[in-house]
C-alpha cells in the first residue's frame, strides 16, 4: 500500500482535528477540568493564605492541583480514541483512511495539537489565580522560571494525554481504560513509590513531576526537568508504538 502524499497527510490531519473539535465530550471534559482546576486553585490558595504564605511560592501553590488535574487529561486521551469505537465509526475511518499506522499516528498528532493550548490555559489559570490573590504575600518568582515551569506542566499533561490515548487504542473500550489508568495514577503508583523507592522516579507520572516541579530549597532534586521529560517521552512513545503495532494487526 502506497504512502499518502503530503496533500493527503494535511487532509488526514485536518479530518482528525475536525473529529476531535466536533466531539461534545471533548469540550465537556476540558470545561470540567478547567472549572475543577480553578476550584482547587482557590482551595490551595486559601490554605496558603492561612498558613505560612510568606515562605511559599506562587508556582508551588498554583500547580498544587496538578495531581488531580491530570485526571481530566487522562479522560481526554481515552475519549479521543475510544469514542470512534462506539457505534462502529472506526470502520468508516479505516475505509476512508486505509493506512492504519499512519492514521493512528495522525490521530495522536491531532490530539497533541488540541491538548497543548488547552493545557497551557488550564495549568496557567491556576497559577494566574494564585498570583492575583497572593502577589503581595507569596515569594516572588522570576518570569523565566514561571515560563519554564508552565512549559513543563504543559508538556507533562500533553504526554499524559497521548499515553492515555495509546492505552485507549489498545483496550478500545472507555471504561476498562479509565479504570486501569485512573487506578494506576491514583492508587497503584502511590503505593509502588513506597515499596519500590529505588525505581519510583522512573515511573511515567513520577518522572513527569520533575518536568514542572517548581524550584524549592527543601526538596531533593533527583531528576532534572530534561531527564524527567526524556523518561516521560520514552514511556509515551513505547505505548504509542505498541498501540500502532496492535492497531495494524487487529480487526476494526
């Protein structure tokens, strides 16, 4: 089967983007995640004001919700992939775009294109809220540090979304994918960190934390942001590759 031309590549990418932006569940997930993040930011900011606010960084408080915020992006990645299996729309997709491996790769690229600005807005909104409320009491931060930290947070949320999409492609069902991923991120991984302290930093979520971890004098830095990014990207690429291999071999 011949490789699609550059014009077809552009058309396929546009088609995948159109499918994502016209899916109501995508926007409901993003809106719900945005609102939840603001509520959490308000709660963490309120706690910061009641405590030793002068010793805390705006970034530490503004990004304290990231552990919960990632759930919305996990759901986003799963919905983006599994929605096509509801009602058998995937058969139409594969009839129109017979290059299976390329189609799934383009799907992930379209998802990343949508996720990056959403992650910037959602993660940035928490930091902005905290800054507006605590700008007179919290520790000042440099603009370069803020940009690097928000870039890391955006990268982590994007990689988490793509990894979740790959898992969704492997399972092809929304509920099992949600149970496995949410169970891992919120139950299994925290437990494994206690039982496997020597390798915990190489888990995708723990390594991803170092991508956006705000600088702090009381924390031990095990991985640099670049190392955390590399490990998180490796996990994501492995799962995407496995998903493509199975996607090409299985029936729709």
